[in-house]
C-alpha cells in the first residue's frame, strides 16, 4: 500500500514541477528562468517566477549580462505573494525548477514550508543543506529521466 502512495506522490510531484517549468516562462530574465508553485492540500496557493519587483522595468540583467541585485527569486516571489493573501504556507510544499539558494531557504523555513521539490541543482548546495538541517523534506525529481 505504501508503494502505491509513493508512486502517486511522485506523479503529483512531476506534474507540479512541469507546471512550475511552464510558469518559469513568464520570467523576463534571459540568463535563467525559474518558476515556483506553492501547494497545500493539493491546491496551488501561490506562484512565482524570478524577476524584478512590481513596478520596476522587466529587465533582469545589466549591460554586462549580470543579474541585477534587486531581482527576486521565484521562491521569494511565491512566498511574498502568499503573504499578501488570506492563505498560509504553513505545512505547504514548494515546487521550484531550481534548488533554493541559502537566502530563499531561510524564507522557506520561516514561512513554515515543510517540503521542497526541485528538478535542477543550483550551482551551490548550501540552501539545500540549510533546509535539511531545519528538517524540511527536500526531494530532487529528474523530470526527463523517463523520456
């Protein structure tokens, strides 16, 4: 019986990650597009993608193709968006196309998110290590292993 639940959860994880991948296409960033979905009780309660704050120009990189320092990560956008709503991220799962950096991991912990599912490894692993230290379940899912 537990095997069926694990297989069902993996299928859900893959579906939500594919949706986060599509959501990343909303990003105006040219170097890297990242998408995130916050899911609680099988409902999407928030979403986000990397980009500039509301009201800023939709240009993420400077003239040297470096990411501008005020660009928000997808996770931060999803978490701050849910904070403005009547929803709570307590106990939610965050689906994000790239593993979280350390700054986003701090937000994830403080937001009460209990599970993070990602598909691509970020160039640093300190964010994942912090999440694991905080007892947040971290799952890497390879979306394209079954193709």
